[in-house]
């Protein structure tokens, strides 16, 4: 093991934070655990558009392979039904796999490519991404794992035959499976491996055509198997090619506009600095030497260039590049030892701050509120969520749950489709709708005799004062909750932490 005491301490802290109840982005639930829970636990929840049979834009295969064994163990063998326990075990699995794989891959690259595994492991262990993004159930987190495995096998192929630990024939077959699994997991995967693949083709496959044919054959077989599995699970009469459906959707800019459009420099100038922070000062120019054989560097260049061509750019899309970038850093490149220590300290402060914000407090009260209601034996009435991330309804573990939300047509948000007559086991996600829609929603449910709970962050308490026709009685408050979406520097009350459950009644 090449972990220093500082790194082991950082890993222990990171592992602890990984098990906290932060909620970074809705996709960490709605593209993974929500889907599995609805399909295999028999609970009701909210399926995202990608997994609706009409769209079929996401494959079930990566979810089943990544989480299926763990689900079987904790649900079938140990019969765990507590949603926070399930979530914690999923995050622990992701965290441990990532750390172990980084250790193995970069140790091997240090033996064959001169990459300093100790320095790389230092940045991995101390990065806030490890505990707040990589441990969460994003498809991007699985993409990181698959990318590390592919680059490791690519590296074996371009080594001299005597130095290989994995036979070329075996490596090619495994690569066929991993590459296809990566494509079915996220359509961005080819962007990360394009330049490394060209390098491996030039240095190995152009002179070993049988192994190239073998890789292609295994890829095609896996593709057909994955397509057949999705076709059966979606119960479609036609073949379901989920990556193709997803790609066609994302090529339409009007679709991307629904998820948010960004300038094409967003990854380079905003997202990348948030990942590397002060460590960009450690970028090693020598990593450019023989860069055609530096597979991590090629992956970084390939991913950044291709993903920047799309206008929908979120930080989590670059998560797979983090360990590759860390391998290109050298803390002795430009600095004397004293200055290097100062920059390291700045790096540690940067990551500790973001680990606390993103790994513990960010939207963290949402999961604890749901966990409280899941463990409570009292009958569930109507829960109205306002100005929060979409509640991951799978965590209610309720087989009789009804979920509903607002309707947006022509940029106009309405509540026309809300089933106000459903007053039991009903979860309503009002998202960020205006106060008038909230007012109408509360009136309608109360007139139907519903027991209504309003869940809202403390950052919008001043807006709730406008609901003068209602009595809002705080029933439960979670302090460890940070809402960064409704900050107003003209109103410092919007900086208030916490989220509150209110019992609502008419005055």
C-alpha cells in the first residue's frame, strides 16, 4: 500500500462523509436507485423520462450489473428495508470500489509509465469529488470505474509482451465487454476513450488485426445481448437500442434546452477549475512528453474537447476525468518545498470546504425528512415539496404511493393534472413554482379533507409569510440542510440553513 498517514486520514474522513445524507443532483437517484426500487422492490415512485418505455433512452444493464448483486444481498439475504441503510451501503460500495481500483490502476501505471502513484493517490484521497460525487449513485460514477479499467487494459496492450500482466487476447475480449458496457451506461463514454483508442490502434491493433477482430466481435455480441435485455425489460415489440435513443435526443438542441444550455467554454473555464482547484498549479509539463502513450492525458484531452461541443455542460460530466488529471500533477514542478506545502494546504482547505458543503449539507435534509416518515408508522397524507430538489420517492418505501408534479407547457407551469382527490399516500413535487400555485395547491387539498404537510427549506421562510390564509405549524426541522438555489444577497434570510416540515391548516 502506498497511502501515507495523511492520505489514510483523508480517506477515513472521505469515507465518513460519503455516508452522509447530502443530495448533490436528482440524477443520482432518478437514474439509478429510483428505477431499481420501483421495478424490483414493488414500491411506487417517480420514473424519469429516460426510463419510460416510449423513450427508452437509458439501459437497465449497467444498473443491474453494478447494483444488482448488492441489492440481492441486502434485500434478499439480510432483508433490509430501511432506505437510508440501503443508500449508505450503495455509497459505501461505490467508494470502496473506486479507491481500490485507483490504487491498482495507478500502481500499475507507475510501474510502466512513470506516473507517480503516491502523488496521484494523494489527490484522489483528498479530493472532495471522492466523497461527494464518486460515492453517489451517478451513472458518471460508474463511468469513472469503466474508464479506469479500459485505460488500464489499453496500457497493457501497448507494453512489450514480456511486461504484460494480462494476455493480449484476454485483454481484447474484456475490452469488448467494458467498452460496450460504458456506451450503454452513458453515451459520453466514447468521448473519453477516443484519443486513447486511436493511440492503442496505432501502437498495437494495426499490427495485430486478429485481436482487433476479436475485440470487435465481443463488442457486437455484448451489444446484441444488452439490446435484447433492454427490449425484454421495456416490454417492447421492437428492438430497444437505448444509447441510440439517448444520442438522438441529445442531438436535438431543443431537448437540451429543457435541461439547461451552457456556453461551450463552461467545462473549460468553470467546471474544470471546480474539480482541480488550486492543484492546477501542480500541472506537470513533462506529462506532455510522449503524450501519445500517456493514456490518462489523452483521455482528459479527448473528453474535454468532445464534451465541450455540446451546450449542456454540468460538472458531474467531467467526474471520470478527475483521477486521470490527478495523475498529471507534480507538486515539485514549479515550487520549492516550502511553496509546495503552502499550495498543498490551500488544496486541502479547498477540498475540505467543498466536501462539507457538497458531501454533508447540500440538500441533505431532504433524505432525512423522508427517512423519518418512512420509519414513522403514522398514516401518510399529502406531502407537498416546494423549492427543494425532487424528493427521491423510492426512499418512502411505500407500495401505495401516488406521485405527481407540475405540468410545464409553452414555458407555463400549471397544476392542472394534479389529482387533488388523492388525499392519502400522495407526494407532490411542486419544484420551484411560484407562490400562487403553492397557495392554490394547498387550498385544493385542504378542501378535500387532506392531512397536508408542506416541506420547504428555511431559505424561503420569508416567502411563506405570504400564505396568510393558512396556519403553518412547524412539526419537524432538519438543520443539516443547505439550499444554494434560492440565495438572494438582498435578503440574508435566504442564507438560513435547514429544512422544515409544516402541518398546514386553514385559518
